[in-house]
């Protein structure tokens, strides 16, 4: 086994261990989300019906689901992540997807890439853990973004309904009927929970946990505080609507201001690979020493490490919690 294979094996095993530690952890939050979460913790201190509903709908249906639940470090967090996608993805289906991706990538690395099985194994494990994880995260973030964009309109509709004399529960019914999915579906489920006798505070808390939207947590906290202290609910919700719209404007402004930094990060990150491709086409053996010589392997590993560190630092610099 040459130096390059040892380098790839060591890097693959390291990244695989990191993937195992963090693949199923909850990555939602931020400073604002934590503060809103602490404010909403006083609603309930026991397992809510949302957890039981997730178990009934998205897990523990068969032997495969139970097997994945036992093997997963945080099955409830994973089930919530799958629920956030808006798709009916069970634990068993997710586990089979991870296994299938790992086998396909490992087979492609051995057959197509001519890698040794001991090197292809960590590559396949890494792909099996992270590709489904990123896919579900992408679907969940897209749904959360859509929910957040529709919520100010729903709050505005709620304010108009309350000003016209309707109770808050009737405003929920109107939102579920008038607003498009996924927000309309969430409010319809909320109305169903209230209709079967579930307390309003618990039903609202369950909806906040299902959606995972920070703005929804603000709404739930506002309704909870108003129910305890009293006051003009329409005026309170109108102020919340203004705050959410200003937060959206600020987020768009930050995105516009940081667009230059993001473009620079993408260009700088892609430039070494582009130049390597150009040099390989111009002179195939020019960069060959990096892969065949031990000292070249060390320089290549250092370059990969420094590039990864730089990309992560630049990505952190242009990411803001609002």
C-alpha cells in the first residue's frame, strides 16, 4: 500500500468517525431559536402527543423500522428530521437508503475507481451516512423556508379575523382553508387536534415541534404569553407580523451584502481544481509526482487540509443568525 492509499485511508476513517458522531444530531437552532425554545419550555415538561404521533406515523411499523431505531443513536431526532421533509419517510426506508448508497458508492469506487476495498469501505460508509442526511436536510430546509415565507401572511389573516370578531380557533380554521400547503396543512392538523379535545397550548406546541420554524415558535410564545397576561391579541399579533417582516427584510439585506464574499469563496475554492484540470490536460505527467511520490502525497494532503479549512472559515464568515 503506497503513501497515497494510506493518506486516503486515514482521511476516510477520520471523516467516517466524525460522520458517525454527528450524522444524527439535531442541527437546528441558533441563538434566537434557543431563546424562543426556552420561552416555550414552560408550556410542557413531559412527552407531548407530537412524539407519539411521530412514532405512530413514521416509525416502529415493522421489524426493519425497529431495527433502525435500535441502531440509531438518536432515533427521535432522526424521526423529527424525516418528518420535517413533509414526506412519509420511515426509519426503515431511511436505513435502506443509507445502506444502498453505501453499497453503490463502494462498488463504484472498487470497480470504476480501481481502489482497494479497504480504502473503498470508508468512502462508501461516508457516502451512505452523509448523502441521505444532506438530502433530507435539503428537503427539510426547503419546507421550513416555505413555511417561514407564508407565516407573515397567515398572521395578517389571523389579525383581520380577530378584528372582525372571530375567536382565535376560527382564525386557525380560516388559515387552514385559505393558505396553501404546507402551512395550510399544518393549521388543518392543528384544528383537528383541537377538535378532538386536545388543549390549545399543547396543540400549538406540537405544531411548533412539527414545523421547526423559528417564526412559528415566536407565534406560539406570543399566544401563550397573551393567554396568561391578557391584552389586545390583534394588536400583539400585528406587532409580531411587523417584526417578522422586518426580520425577513434584514435577512435579504444580509444575503445581498454577503453575496460578494460568497462568490469569492466559490471562486477561490474552485480555482485550484480548475487549474489542476488545465495542467493535467496540457501535460498529463506534470502533476503526477503529487500522486506517486511520498513527499508529493504529503504536499497534496496539506493542500487538501488547508483548502478545506479555508472554505469552512469563509462559509462561517458569511453565515449570520437573524
